[in-house]
């Protein structure tokens, strides 16, 4: 029984941690009218951006707490760094010690965040990924388990961390959003449709939000994203669904400077 539970925990948390950062959506992970690309200029200047954001999210599968994701966004002039620590919490922590560290760094320009490097670090080094975004050559150079691969870099591409914080600059105002997102390898196109502007409850209070859901095709992962209208459009709730089931990430603490 313990072995079965451990295997289930590994699958569940692996799926949740894949969603823990931006599921683009998640973010994630994120639209015909609004496109996060060089054609979409940032509405917020770098000087108006926070210099420090600390956010923690609880991760659930159904009603079961299975993990926590702690994120830090730092801005120094025209450069940014985002770090994320996704780890197991709740009953599964007794059996499963998985921890995934992410890091995105790059520049802040007229179109918002422009990642130059992305890392995903796991205890099993063979599963870690390091990527460089070469905007001059339009390439993503990815290193994993000693192997180097090169992928196309479409204009406006975000990584799984920067895609969520990009909304601080490129405010979502339209019914559809489109974004190219890379998890350190090939870029994928995500299209999100606006579902409304509900007020949602979180452990730290109610938030007026803009709500988008991925327009997923058969076989693609599904995701839903709630962005706080009065908190720089930071994500306060994310639901991600793939072959491992549905996982929910809810804001548990937030500090903005």
C-alpha cells in the first residue's frame, strides 16, 4: 500500500509541479486581438514596475494539499530575475521529497520581459534543463543531460516563469490572448479566451480578476488563469489539467514593493 501511495504521489506532484509556475499559462502557462509579441507594446513602464514581488501558492489535487510554490520577482533597472521553488507539502511530503527550482532572467524593454536564460533544476541532474535565448540569432540553445539542442525562437517568446509576470507590463484587455512559451526547449503556441472578470476568494482575501482559459485542442493540456486586476495582474489562481488529472494553485501570501 505504501508503494502504491508513493507512486501515486509521484505522479500527482509531478503533474502539479509542472503547473506550479506559469501554466500559460499556467501559465503556466497566455490571446486575435492581443498578442504578446513585438507588436504588442508594454503599457506599464519599467519605472512603474515593482522592484520586488514575493508570492507563495498552495497546490491542490481536489481537496488534497500536495505542494507549495514560492516565487520571487526582482527588478534592478532594466533587468529582471524570477526564481521559483516548487516542493511537496501536506500528506505526500512523508513519502515524496521532490523539489524543482526554476530561474528566469532577462531584460525589460518596450514589449515587456525578454528572457535571456532559463533553468529548471531537479535532484536528478539528468532531468535538469538549462536554456539560453539568443535573440540575435533567433535561437533557443538548450542543454539537458549533457546534450545540446537548438530550437527556433519566435518573436515575443516567454519562458514558463516570465510568461506570468509579463502581464505586469502588457495588461490583458481583450477577449483572446496568444503567447509563445518555452520550457527551455521548443516553443509552443498558447491561445487563451477571456471568460469574464469575477471576484474570487483566496486565503489572503478577495481579488477582482480577469479570467482566461486555454483554447485547448484534443490531446493538449487545459489551463485556467485568474489575474488580479489591482495587483499588477499577477496570477492569484491557476487550474491545470493534463493526463495526471486536474491541479489547482491558489495564492497564499503576497508581498509587493
